[in-house]
C-alpha cells in the first residue's frame, strides 16, 4: 500500500457515526493495545477559536522544552497536517503503517454494520502516533461538542471551552445552554475547566462547570484578564494577559481581539499542563511563534491580501472587527462557504465590499456560487460575480484591487486552503540523467508505475502537487504538447497528489502555454513557468552570489566550536583570520559567538554580543560582507548595529523577532533547516524523503520571512547538513541540492569538516579533502554560497566547478 491509497482509505470511511460516543474509538484503541496510555493530554473544545488555541498551547509547551503532539482539523492539502509532533507532520510511512494495521479491524466492523468514522479513525491514529513518539503532552482539538466526541476517549490534565454558539443543533441541542452542557464535559478531573466564552454563553458554561476559570476583558471580571492592544505591524497584534500572580505582554501572529482571549486560554492551559517549566518568558515567546495558516493570515501588502477561515456568523463578525484595525481603501471579497452554513448571517456580518467573487471550493459540501451571490445581492449593493474556482476568484479580486485596497478570502477553511496554494505551492525541478533516474522519480512520487518514460523524458522533469481538476488539466496540456504528465490515481479528491511532468524544454513550454489560457488555473502556469526556467528571473541586489557561486568563511569567536574552537577567540586573532580569508577569496565572513556542536552550552545574550561585536566593528573596512551567525535576534540586532550585513540563523527563525529584524534592516537572512540547535546526538528523525521533507518545512519558514516584509531573493536557504540528519541523508541532500531551487531563494551549503565525512572514512582532522570535493559537487548542483573553514582550497574548488560549466557551454548551470 502506498501513501495515497492509505489516505484514500481514511477519507472514504463514514463521515458521521450511527451512534455518537467514544465506544467505537475505545475498541479501536484496544485493538492497538491502548497506545495513548502514558501520554498527558490537553483537550480544547469550542464553537470558534479552538484550532488557534490548540496551536498556541502547543507552541508555549514546546517553548518550555516539552515534546508536544498536536491534533487539529481540518487539513488544507494533506491529511498529515492534522497530526504533528515537535511541529513536524506525521510521516507518510507512519500513515501507511497505521492503515495496514487497522484496516482488517475496520473492514470487519463495517461488515458487522458498526463502522467507525473517518474522524474517529484519524483521532485514533493521532493517539497511536503520539504514544509511539514518546511525547510528553499532546494537545487535541475537539471535533464537535465534547461528551460524544472521539477525542473524549482521553482523560485530560487540562481542558478548555473557547467559545459557545449555536452550531450542530441537530446533535448538540437547540440552545446555548444545551450546547454548553455538551462541551463542558471535557473538563479534567483535577483542574478547573478554562473558558473564553462571553455573555450568555459564559453564563451557560459556568452553570454546568461552576469552578470554571474564566478568561476575558476587565469589565467581565474574569479570573484571567486579557487586553487586546491592536496591530503592531501588518501581521502581529499586541496582547496583555494577567493572572492572579503572573502577567505576560507579548505579540501574537493572528490579529483580532478574539485571539487575545484565545491566547489567554492557551496560556492558562499551558501553565496547568506544564507546571513551573512554563515561565512567563515561555508563554510570551510561544505565543509569538504560534503561526497558524488561514487565521487572518496576511499574504501580501499591495494590495493587503488576507486569508481567514471564518465559517460562521460569529467568526465573520470577528474578521470584520479585525479589518477595522487595518488601513485600506476598498474591500474585495472572495467568498466560498459550505452549504450547511447560515450564508445570510455570514454576509451580514462582513463589511460592505466594492466587489465580491462568490465561488465553490472543491468539496462535496460546498455551496453553489449562485446561492452565495444571491445572498450578497440581497444584502448590499456590492458588485457581485461568480467564479469557477477559488483561485480564479482570487485572481479577479486581485486584478480589481488597487494597491491600497484589501482582498479578503473568507467563508471556510476549504476556500482558504485553495487560495493559499497560490503562494505555497512548489514546483520542483529534478536532475534526471537517464531513463532509470526518471522512472525512480515517478516511483518516488507515487505516480502511475505504467508511465511511458522515454529518452525524451529525461531532459527536464518537474514535480508539483495538484488537486484532481488541476492534474487532469496538466495531463491534457502535456498530451497536446508532446510531454509526459502522470499523477497517482485519484479516488476521493481530498488529497493533493504529486504530478510528474517530463519532457524537453520546448514541450514543457507548450504545457505552460496550454495552461495559461485557462482562467480557472490562475497562478499554476506562472509557477511552472518559473521553475522550468521560462520566467523573467529574480531581481538582483548586488550580492556576490548573484553573479557567481560565493565562499563564506567561518570565523568562530568561541572557545568550544567543533573544528576550530578557541583558535580565534581573541579579537585580534579573529580579525587577522578574517583578513586572511578575504585575501584568499572569501566573499562573506561569518562571525559566530556560540557553538551549535553536540552538547554545547547556551551562551547568554550579553556574553555572545561581547564576543562578536568588537570583531564585527574591527571588520568595518573589510572588502567583503560580514555575516552574524546567531539564533538570537538581540545578538543579530547588536551585530547589525556594529556593521554586519547578513543574518545567519541556524534555527530557521525560531526567534520570532528575527524575521522582522531582517526586514527592518533589509538585509539577507540565512534560514537553515534544523531539528535541534545545538545538535542532539543520535536523535532519530523520521523522514519519508529527506529532500522533499526539508524543502516542505523550509517553505513555511521562507514564507514567514517574506510576509515580515523581506524580498524572497534575500532569504537564503540552508538544508542544514548534520542538524537532525544522518550521514546518508546529508549526502542525499548534497546530491539533490538543485531541487531547493523550487523555493525561489539562493542556496547555502554548510558542510565544512562535518561528521558526515566519517561515512567515507575520514576521521575528525582529516576532512579537508572531502570538504573540498563536496564544495565542487555543491556548486555543480546549484549552491550559491558554500560555508567553509578553509577558504583558499574551497575557492579553488568553486572556480574549478564554474570553469567546467563554462567549458561545457552552460555557464549558469549552477543556477538551474
């Protein structure tokens, strides 16, 4: 069984239980030997805000040092998004393993007339995965209600009801009191229930949970007070949370006054579950780092383009309130909702718009766009049209908007998911030299094994994840152009599939041209055009790596770095070393004041600044750029003030301030993929395909930097050799380095003297030849910057690789 077959099996299960409750999931978990026992759980119910609150709670607990699982719904593109450990999606291999193990049991239950639902099974998979992953605590978003929800199979150590409104009245009851009675059953045995409900709903919660701990604004006399301070920038808002003996002032990356309540609920839940380890600092940093797609997510600024998954009248009112804080002229709506929602009330809750594009997400519950358009026409004088797809509606709205306008996609998370692909979708070019290489790529992408891969198909191969409709359009366009396009068979249409497109440059140009004429495929043709090399190219900013592959020389002003610790700890020695590296051909000097070697102790901010600042100031007249290697924004700021030109962050922007610092100073930032920094030795990290997984995880970090205001071309990606990867995986990343070009960013490789070369028989202290060889390979495979200790030898390797490409008539091969 491949992954898509497993995902289809999960999606094809019954949607609704014949007899709601926890007995069915208990039986499945018993079949799995109750893997969830031993895990502590936080359970979050509510009509709105439970997903955001779950993400905030998980982020705080991770910041406090816990290994945390997170279970949410729905997903955008991939069912694996629902289940995460340490922020990483459950691997495809684990999904397959789970389905193969439970399928006979589920089939037998279905034959007996007592089937489990898809949600029950996904919940069981999350508990199974959390148990096998040895998480300390797992945060569960309740699906519906509380008492009858599958997540209530656990006994939580902390739980919340975020809000209560009239929803699912056919199951939960006709009144707020009835619904509150169902939801408060998630309350833990040994801690008070936490709630952010307001007004009548809050009264109902407290009637059924008299000891509930309330979170709200001051005039509600809550147990924990929250204050919403409004937007600080285009993506963050200020919040102030105060308990009886604690207080936190921070920012959240999800604007809206309702998110202040969610943040307060999350802070209390994390403190209940995490105890003394959850400090005020952990709460502040955790909340600021709790990015959550599709919750008032700002994608662009000219025009202001916002995605929000508001799916009922209350959520739409909250979005309208948040828009009041934004500075824009006219509003342009893209609206796609499910057929079982109150469209008229949702429309009434939203601000009046200059134009509306009513559309239907690709979902069986999606409302007819004509019905949605009628609701808008009845409520306002907006210019209302229907669009064939969400992407087409978004394209029209952006075309109609002036730079000072606002475009809002709203109505459901399913509509938001389709819109978000305009920015998040990646097209990956692959190095394919033989028919066997092409066949292996088709196999790795779970594409049709019977695909006819010919010699003509090895010139250029691109993979891109598409929905069923898009895949069919690409296959037709490829057929007309003489190219090959193959996608794994669709059954349910609920998962994006990877499409493999192969052909000559001319054939792929024909595919793009064929797609460009279809307005329903807005953005897809452009994404493929850029990856195939038919676009206009990225703007240049005058950095050395834009002209040719560059060498970054490592300057560790530390006593304990793995290769040269202590050699340049003295500032005078450090400056002499930097001058020598520049004389040898280094384009960038990377100054670091904290080691990330295995077992390294953290260095206090002030001490790290004192190590690097005098060196950077002394390098002011150096004929090279100066980079600061740090994971702390405070150190980065001090370095930039001292004259540094580049930020190099081995944690991939884990410090929430780092991306805004790069945007403020308008400097390049290196974003590295890392599981742990400092490195944790011998930690087994699961990957399905290390290259694809690292690209996928880096994509969101790059997007964060871009949305902070930094040009994508100034975000340099580093696959992070040695940081949570085995030696074999490091070599695979090196071999397939060109695939990182899909991110649209310069590529840096840091491989100098690393333990990966022990795999080829090179002990510590004997790794210079292997490092030089890897440098040449890296440049051949597309590296823009190599980060090394030994500059002269590696400059020679770079120049040799470039000269070889020149002689072959492909002087820009390192870019493609």
